């Protein structure tokens, strides 16, 4: 597991009462996410990884699993370094 995925998993552990969550599990389909948690996640990602999530980034595919979030963070961080 990469560092980003571990940090996301640690964040989720504060809210989810499961230890069985796999990196590829769809947290929306499993019912872990409501609109309030989605906003908390976006805010946390922006603070934790020091980038801005724009309207065009708000695609469920960027946030529906630990693996998807980790990949999204990687893309955002790489884009910030290139800028």
C-alpha cells in the first residue's frame, strides 16, 4: 500500500467501523458515504495534500475508493509540480 492510500485509509478509519475495506471497494456503493462525508473528504484532501479540488474534479470516479482517491491525489500533486 502506498503512503497516500495509507493516509486515506487512516482518515476513513475515523468514520468507518470496518477493517475489511479493500482499496478497490466502492465506498459509495457500500453506503459509507453521504453528502456531508463527501464534503469532509474533499476538504480533508485539499488540506492534507495541499491542492485545490476544482468543479471539474468532482467526478465520483475520483472518490469512490481508496485506490481511486490515491490515483486522483497522485495526478493532482504531479500537475502541481509541473505547474
